[in-house]
C-alpha cells in the first residue's frame, strides 16, 4: 500500500507550500535572537576566485596562519579513527595544557574554538537584564553571545588614539557588570594592554563581576607586554577566565579548538555544563595536542609574522596611511574613506580583506599579515587604489 502512495506525490509537495500560510504561522524566535547582529565573517577564497577570476587569492581577512601547520600536526592527523567518538573530557589535550601552563586540569575547558567558550560563559552566567561590559570596536562575539543570552551590552569606545580607555572602563567596572569581555591584544584594533593598564582594570573589578581576558593573539605579542594568565594567577579573590586558541599562531583555524583557563574549578564546571558532550572533535584534539609538542614551529612562524608586521606597518605609513600599532597578526588601517568600497576593489584583484562594519569605524580596514608576497601585493594594490580615488 505504501508503495502506491509513494508513486503519487501529494499535491502540496509538487506545488510547494502556501507562503501566506507560512508567514501567518511562522515560529517567532526569542526577541533577543531576532535582534542579533550578524557575525561579519571573511569572504572565502573560492568566492574571491570567482569574483576576481584569479587563482592566486591573497586571503587576508580572517587572521589565519599563512604558513599552515606544524608537520607534527599533519603526522598526527593520519592516526585518527573517525568511527570513534572523541574524548568528551579532552583529557590528553587538557593534560598537555595543564603541563604547559602550570594550571590544574580541573580549571581548563576546551572548546570548539575559543568562541564556543564565549557562548558557554554567556549561557552559564547571564540572564535577562544583566549587563556585560566590552569595548568598541570589538570582536563581534563579545557582543553577540551576551545579547543572545538576554544581556545588555555596554561598549566603551577606544580613545581617539585607539588605545583602551582605562578611565572609562574603570567607571563602568564600578557598576559591577556581570561579565567584562576584553580582547588583549584587541581584535580588531591590534593594541594590547600594558601591564599597568591591565592591573588598573583588575583593581577596578569588584566581586560579582567575571573578568574574561580573551588572549586569542597572545603568542604574537612583543616581549614588553604581559602574559595575562600569569598576571591573573597572582590575583586572589577575583573571578576570571583567560581564553586562548589554536586558530591563530598554531594554524588550526579550520579544526576549531581553543581553551579557557578559569580562576577556579567551579567556573570551569559551569562552562562545561553548557557545552555539548563531544564539543571538540577527535581530529581537533589530536591536532592541538601535536601542535603543543612542536612549540618551535609556532615560535618560528610567529617570529616571521611579527617581523613582517613591522615591515608592512612601515610601508603603509610611508604611503600616508594611518596604521594602528599592532601586537597581533593583522593591522587596523584608517583609510580616511569608506573601507567597504576599497575592500570591494581589492577583491576584484584577488585580495580579501575585512572592512570594519561597526558604527564610527567604517573607514577602517583590517588586514591580516600574510606571506611577504601577499603583503607586498596588498600594499601595491592599495597604493594604486588610494592614488586613484
Ligand atoms: C579569532 C578570535 C577568537 C576565536 O578563535 P576560535 O578559537 O577560532 O574560535 C576569539 N577571540 C578573538 C578576539 C579572536 O580574534
């Protein structure tokens, strides 16, 4: 009988649904979700190839590692059995991190990218009406995830010189926000908190506030900047989490793996409770563990990226472009004109960059440090475009 039925598809499947009915019956998402801004993800290389008609695309929009991964990572990947579930506790990786950082394993949480841990903290600690403090311009998820959890996000603008506004942040911290998210070095600005600035923020943080220091670019800072985890380790009576990632310096962006170190095991447990049981897949766990065993590779590539960021900064400044000093693998440039238009023209040349979309910063372009050849190509094309317009 079922066979006959299947031979005659029902009418609505052929004609498609009645749209007016769908609109009327549409499920409404929570208002917080309907109001969420979209994450501004970089254009993929395949789109850039299509638009530019060029095969050799310079992907400089997503702060990826232009040197790929350590050979130790490539070797580790061949040993994975995809038919088995991953270790839900990520024990091997967390033990390796525990050894490296000198922090108890019970305070370490691994995430499907460190961005998942931003979501986990928001789900674990925020409810409707809570206030979250961050800066602007900001990493989109420091705003999107708290909003999704129903919180109100207060953003303290960077100063005119594009430094952290410590005075204004201190004032806001005195009001006891539930969470403060600060990326240092900052994405998208690139500047990092000096030790004295970090100390001032920590001094201003009161009980009842969770201080989240997002150190996604930690491995790329110059030696005169502080190791935020070490600074926080010496603070007692403060609730904090340091977030780090394998996406940037270690080159594992596509595998999605990051980690958070918390001031106490209770915070790590709360984060873990909000995550899916197998949140970090087996490939990512093996790759990250192998990456930690070859720190020399990471040191070498980050040294090269840091040298190239100095070269590109100087070159762009000679062209008359305002370049914010960077402690990351990208530069934040004030073009003095609409950055989206310039980014579009660069895309035609096969160069992907990220025009900043946040209010007051739409003249800014964020460009990742690529290989010397890609950086050169970017500077050359930008110079031509700025001369033309
Ligand atoms: C890239 C980035 C992350 C996210 O990294 P994943 O581990 O890839 O999720 C988090 N925070 C900041 C500030 C970043 O720039």
